[in-house]
């Protein structure tokens, strides 16, 4: 696992090089267009100077986000850095400055031991890759170069194996690296910035209100076990834990897991202390440079403050079906989980702690998750397996299935509820909720998912 995490960190540290290689192409196009008015050329020169500066800021943010939990060696990100822009004397100078960066055809090599990890990350992609409604990429948590956060067969190349792939490993080009970074940025913004508040109200608040209604006793909540499968950057399970519940965060994407460890390491105690520019690579439906280059500050809350009453969270990193397989014993499950409380300052302090390793839960909160799996019948069966009798399954998300209908089974909302009932669930609530996902509020394109919200109780 440490090898994989180190490799992912190495991949993301190539972001700046990869992003500048893409910008270099645009600079060259403008430079070669002799008929363009000089004032317009000057406009593009200033624009790309600004974008290059923001790319460098993003790399600093990435270096911090991907640093080892508890590490103090990473440069502190200056929230005022948006005021500084490197001067480029001419377009020619710009091209020269970037000539050592990756070209569009050059690709980064990673060891063959990493092949299965990277290929699995991309095999989750949906069939709507250029669907800007997601504004992201290949699954809700694995996006592509802007379109998603959506995912699927994105316009940017998926990692492909070279002719000698069995010996040399998976090849990753600049676009693929940028896509992974963009997906990460968008999820960080959604979960940990004031920018994402509206989305969280739409997507997460129904869970909070329902949990408080069905479990009114705060004292008893510590014994109520809740799991959030496919939890992305973790805000939903974190907030649920702050309501007093014993909450498990499950996430499968290794690219997000590395960032999650930093977020929950105790190193994000200062409000709005980190800066990123998540929209600089969005080139569609943009009104002006501000729309593309505006900054976002995180976090909007002090995560894990020592004066908090105490969140009780466990982390189950890995494939949901593997961790909660009928064949997996509780002892094996404990190897995949770690526990943290808000009074800890470093997740590493509890990396080997034993959470409650029982595979049974009192409540499942699935948000933007059920349409990401290939076999929804297997998912419902597994939810039934891990839920205690009388336990609740709360769901909020679209039926924007990520896998092609040729390889997965697509249910409409009526069929979904009928299937849920057939697995000995009683539907307590059902409605449709309008939700947005990793949006740029200033974009000319705004998509709304009509999400399926229901609460089901396991009756036997």
C-alpha cells in the first residue's frame, strides 16, 4: 500500500509539467496566427501568464495535500499568491520557457506492479465521458478533463499499456494526469469549501435531518453504526460523525485515499488556509478569465479541532464488495480499516487501531453511489447483508449509470424501489431532489440531477 501511495504522489507531482505542456500548445497556436491583431495577442499572452501562475499555485496545493500526514516539509501555501503573476517578456520567451516540459505525445512510465491499480481506477469510467453534466470524469470520484465530474470515456486518453507493458508498466500522458487532478480538486471543493455549500445542502442535508429524526437521542447515537460507501472526500461521513454517530467512511479510489489521509491527519485546523484554482482547465462555457481563474479556499471548517466534542470515525479503504464480502471475516476486515477521533492530531497515531470490526451496521447512507456499480442487484443484496434487522438505508443520488448498458443492468426509479422491496426492505420515504455535482457556479453550463431519495428499513 505504501508503494502505491508513493507512486500516486509521484504521479500528481507531474501535474505542473503536464498542465504547462497543454498550455504550451495553445501559446504556439496564437504565436503562429500572424493575422491576429497585436492587442488580441497581448490579451492571450496575459491570459496564459495568469494560467501558468495558477498552475504553479495548484502544484503547491497538491504538494501539501499529498504530503505525508504530519509532514511539515511542504511549503505553506500563501493565500495571497493570487496577486502575483510571473512576467513573460514575449510569446517566444514563453515557448522557450516551456520547451523542456512534456509534449502532448510524451507519457509518464510507472512500474508494472502499479498496472492493476491504475487500470482498475479507469475501468470504473462511465459511458458518458464527455457529459458535462458531471463536470468531471469517469465515475463520481474519478473524473476527466472537463467535462465531469462525471466520468466515462473521457476525451482525454485512458492509461494504456505499451507493447512491452508487462515489463514496463502503464503509460500516463499529460491529459490523464490533469484529469485525475481536476477530479480531486472538484471533490475537495465540493466537500471542504464554502463554494460547495449549496451542493452539500442539496445532497447531504437530507441525511442529517433524517438521522436526527430517526435517532433523536444524542446519547444513544454513539452506539449507532453508520457506513457511507463511496464517500469521496469524506464530508458526509465526517458531518454524520459530528452528530454523534459511529461512522465508517468507505472509499475505493486510491487517488482520493491519499488525499483523505492528509485531510483527516489533523493538519487542516486553520480556516481557509489553503488555496486552489480548480477551474483553470475548464475551457467550455466560460464567460471571462475570472470565471476560469478564480480561487477557492479550503477548509471552510477546522477539521478535527481539539475543542470539538469528539467525532467517532472509522476508515474502510478499498472496494466495498471486497471489504464487506460474505467470505471476509471480521479479523480480515479490521486490516482494511483505521480509526480517528477529532481529538487526534495525526491519523498515523491510530493507523493500527482496531475499530469495531463487526460487518453489521444500523444505517447505510449512500450518496451518488448506487449508479456507479456494475451490478445493482449485488449491491442491494450486499446492503441487506451488512444491515441489521430494523436498520435503515438512506439513499440520495441520480440513476446516471456509469457503466454501459451492455455490461451492467440499468433500473428506472420505479423498478429500483420494487427491487429494494423484494430484498425485504420496507420503503419509508421516497421523493426526487434536485442536486448539482461539482459545478462551477459561474459557468454558462449548469446541470441538475433529479436525484432519487428514499429511506428503506430492513424488515427481515
